[in-house]
C-alpha cells in the first residue's frame, strides 16, 4: 500500500474541525468533578488555562499538557508534525520550556502500519527541533486514526504567563494568522486544491517557541494559544480569568488567503459553527462586522499562534522581538475594564 495515496481525513468523522467538547460543555462537566489538588498546584483547570503548573521547588515548576486529534491533512508525516507542534504549544503559551513527550496514538487495524510509522516520524522531527525527548507512549486500535502528545516542561515560577494577568490598557497581539479549520475543511470538501493548504501547513508546523521567548522578553501580562475554541473562545478565557473586557478591531485580524471567501461560501467546519453559537453569548459585534468575519473569528484552529496581552509601553519591544524571531506581530485589539468580548 502506497502511504502517500492514503486520504487520512476520509477516515475521520470530524476532519477539519475541533473534535472536542466545547468550552461551555467542558465547564459544565468539570463543575461536577471534585478536584484532586494540593497547595503545590500553581495553575489548575479552574481558569481554562493552556497547561497545568506544579511547583517542584522555589525556583522550578513543571508545566504539563496533553493534546491529540484525528487527521486534518492527508499526508501522515504532515499530520504527525502538526499534532506534535500543537501539543508543544501549550507549554510555550505558559512561558515554559518543553523537555519530554509521550506519544498518544490510535490506529485502525486495516491500515498499513507504515502510515503509523510516518505519523510518529513527523512527531519525532518536531520534537527534535524543539529539543524534546520522546520517552515512549501508548497506542490503541481504533476505527479512526488519532495522534498527539503528552508534554512535560519546566518554567520559572516567577515568570509564568497565565491567561489571568491581562490589565486594562494592554495591547493584544496575535502571532499567527487565522483560518486553518476553514481551509482544511475546504480541502476535504474539494473546494480547494492541496496547494492552497501550503500556508496553513506552514503555520501549523511552526513552533511557538520564538513567540514565547518574545513575550517573556517583553514581560507580557497574559497569553494563550489559539486552538480549538477559536480566537474568541480563547480570548474569553483571558477575559474571564483576568476580569476584563477584550476589544478587537476586526480589520486588523490577519486571515490566511481565501479564508473569508470560503467562509462566505459556507465552507465551515462543524466545530467552528458550534464555537460561533457559543461565542455569540458573550461577544458584542458592531453592525459593520460581516458574517464571514464573525464566523472566521470563531474558527477552530489547530496549532495556532499566541494571543498576548502586553503593557502599551512594552508593545514596541514585543513586536520587535517577534519580528526578529520570524513571528507575526499583528496588533488586533486592547484590554479594557468590564467583561466579555467586543468586536468592531
């Protein structure tokens, strides 16, 4: 069997969308769970942050996260690279440095194991680039392929960047353009050629390591990475955790090529539509914001960039540091007193 000929996305019931519980659903579940915690937990799941942080000693804390999903591209190697980059992103969003990884995989019995090897090889390439050691993992048989990683990293307890530190007056900076969910869905539906996905694959396989270093250099107040809940969903986590209102200028938000065109044509993944319905409950849109922009702001991203809240006097430093590391430095809004999200 030719590995390159396999359409992995056809084996997935949710290719090109966020195959996970929505933020509101997840909150309703966790409200029924008695937390297993202790006084060394510095960041738990209560604020919907990107990763957990556990204090080891005064000058050292562990950062831990896990993420896996079904294929959003057909090439097994690219799928592995994207999934690994995505998993590592949560550690970077906390200002941490990833150290080790465990592979998590599910694989159908009727597919060639060479495909699984290519997926794992893609993950290994990204891990090596990040200086991360893969210690092992766990694989099960399943009708749908799935892949991801559990990551352990370290962070200085005094320099953790959470989603709860945004302050009124802060500028909001985004480090990757939006649209991966819409584009991967368009490819699955035959609305675009595979070449049109090149920009998205490039973004999804770019580590947020440089963006994290830039935000630390600029002493950012808060950050989150933009993944399955879309820009507005992850922004809401910042707003809730920080007790502030986030105001976005939709004209300044960067989208990948053809994303708004495809959204206007209805080429939108189910996860994005679900996000948009949820986000409407806490987002105020100006009448001038088009329907396609509203949907794209909720697009379920994979391996997206960081949304960073930084003091206005540190904005120029942050942008300079981002550019020097090859990251996008789009200023897309600001933090204000209040609650919820506003899009103009």
